[in-house]
C-alpha cells in the first residue's frame, strides 16, 4: 500500500511539473506571466510532500491493513489526485475567487480523508498502539481543516487572503511530523554491520 501510494504521489508531482510550461523569453521578465502558476505549483508541491512524508511515517507504525484501511487510503489518493487540476486552475486564472475556493475544498477533503485513514489504522492497530499514542489529540490535524473551512468562503471575497491561509497551514506541517518516528523501536544492528552515525547535534 505504501509503495502504491508513493507511486501515485510521484506521478501527481510529475503531472504538475509538466503543466508549468516554458517561459517565452530569456530574461527574468519572461517569468512574470507564469508567476501565478509557479506560486501555485510551489504550494501544491509542498502540500503533496507533506502528505507523502506523514503518510510514510504513519505506515511505518502499521503492522497490518484491512479492507477498510485500503479504501480509506484510496479515498485520500482520490482527493490528492485532484491537486494538479486545482493547481492549474488557480495558476492559469491568477488566483481567481472560484478556483481558489475549489482548491480549498480539495485541501479540506484531503485533510478529512487523511483523518479517516488515521482512524482506520488506529481501529485496526488498537488504542494502545504506536499510532494511537503518537497521534494523541492531534492538534495540528484539527487546526488544519478549521483553517480550510474559514478560507473557502474567504476565497470568494479575498482570494489572496485565502491563499495566505493555505500557505499558513502548509507552514504548520512543513517541519516533518516526528511523533510516530520517535516511538518506533530502533532495530538492533545486524552482526558485523557498522553502526549508524549519531544524529547531528
């Protein structure tokens, strides 16, 4: 499931790159017409990277999956698969109101889908599992959809303010979430293998 999800996210990023287009010119001024597309691409790349990072850590702590988890994961990938479409829409229309609101809806639904995946994994692994303990009250997971709910109607009035809210949510998650990784047991080194170097600092 992890390998399939990694492949899907990699394809989505590739699609967004291919839609950037080439500037018509050789100076920096040639970038001006595609500046909104570039900004939209950067935000969407960061968002997809955040989901990939946290999805990876989430599945590191999972021991088994069932049908409920597989469907929850597909539900998440469905909403993430719409990110390139929404990115192109807001970029090519210079952050217009309706495309910006639609972008927020997709981010909101992706956050909700990730929440369902987490709950499905906790239900399968148990309330005393690494996942359940690490997620805890999931403050960031609660704040994010609230921000999206606020940003969607704001986008219809002040699209750039909504974009700023989307950026703010991404910044909250930009630092990799280490809650699960800190609780994963460290595997002993195989006999004869060299120990890993200590972390920096």
